[in-house]
């Protein structure tokens, strides 16, 4: 039910999407989307993602809305880990708990170089094109 992606799961096409990354002194961080993928999404009210202790805040509550139908959450990480989710259902507010190990690292080597964008690169390119 929980999935992860380097691309926005609500984008109609990934052709224009980029994998955003941040480079630090000793590592590369990537933007990863956590989201729900279920045939019964319309029965979900909200999701509470519980991340490892290194994330502050550790608990992220996402309400399902017309603009966020997958209860997606964007995070920055350099490692895979287990994420726990408490999914609140419509009706009596039943809560379903599940967990998932991120898998984004399995796809990193299969993404073409032209899809990689350093965070802030798009804004810099736009600024440069306007100020030439």
C-alpha cells in the first residue's frame, strides 16, 4: 500500500519530471515521494507517516485532498529505511497500520543523466534566462 518514487506520483507523465538531488561534502541526498497506491484510495481520509528518529518532525500527518489524492509526502534522504504508516479510513475512522522499506535506490542507476537536477538548478536557469 505504501510506495516510494523519485518522481511525483500525481504527475500525468514523468517525461518532464526531474530527480532532484542535493550534494553535501560526503553524500548525495535525493528527493523521494512516499505515497499510497491502492485501488481503494477514496476510502482513505488521511495518513500519518512515521519516519526514523533522524527526521524532525518524525511523524507527518497528510490529509487526502483533491490535490493530493495519494497522500504523498516529499522527503530528502540518502538512505533507504522502513517507514510506518497509520492510515485513517472513512466511516468509523478505523486505522490501518502498515510498514514499507523504501526502494528508490534500486532505480538510481537506471535514470538518464538528463533527468537529474540539482536542487535550485531550475530556478537558477530561469533567472539566468531572464537576466541575459
